[in-house]
């Protein structure tokens, strides 16, 4: 059965309600049939600075979306290990699930950095970029995509933009609050909070 499938990647260190709001807005606005949330092994554009190991980040992400039938946590990047190039992940998914229409959900700021990604021209041939624009974000510069792909691809990316209100939440803030002995209520699902406490994560995070 073919369908429209979203891909949302990230460190998820830890996953929080900001990530889940993005996922839900994208799921609804793009009329997706399913969503695959993919914890990264190591991002090529970020230093190696994960505060929780891959297993913990994976398990927290699974707990966060438990009970949502159309959402799946995919461990393909963690299983592959090493640097997580988005194109490798997309090609893997296309081979595993041929015939689907794929949407890569990214922050608006990622559009500007697209030329720095691994083989961005090939990536745009394989997936529609769905940029999330929060209320405080400046207009997305789709001229970056127009320089890497043809007009039809750029048009599809424009039509796949996801809008949502500003949520001032970050994984680094959660880690800092835990290290300072402050609570993280209403910032991440209770199951994730319990996991963090039981695994004694982020007590010395920066």
C-alpha cells in the first residue's frame, strides 16, 4: 500500500514536546499516512556531543510516541552507525518501502544550510523538503532550493511548508534544568521524564 510518509530526524537528546508538536503539525498539514521518527547516530553538521547514548535516546523516543499507530520510531541510522547522512537514510527507506511519497521535515533554518548537506541535489530528487516555519521565523528563502533543483521540485517544497506557533523548548534547556536540579514538568512526556530519572541522565549536562 503506497502512501505519503514523513521523515523527522534529530538527536532527540532528549525528545520533548517541541519535537512532538512539529511532528503533529507536519502530520496533519501534509495529510501524511505515516511518520517515521529517526534518532541520528551522529549528525554531520554537529559535533559529537550527545549526552545520552544512542540506546537511551532511542528508548526515550519510543516512549514519547507510544500509542500513536501511524507513527514509528526507526533505528536505521543508529543501526548503521557513524555519521548519519540524510541521503543514505532516504535511499534506505525508498528501497525498503518502494512507491511511497516521502517528505523530509526540517526546521526553516535547515533550508539555508542545504548546500552544505551531503549531495543535496540528489536528496531533493528523492524527497520533498517540508520546512517548518514557526511564528517567529523570517520567511523561508526557497531560492536556495531553486539553485539546487528544478522549478517543479522547488514548487513542491514551497507547497509542503508547515506552519506552527512558536514553542520555546530545547533539549539543551532540559539538560541544563536537570543538571541544576530543576523540574522538567510539561516539557517532555511523563514516560520520558521517568526514564531520565531512572537512568540518571543529564545530571552533569552542559
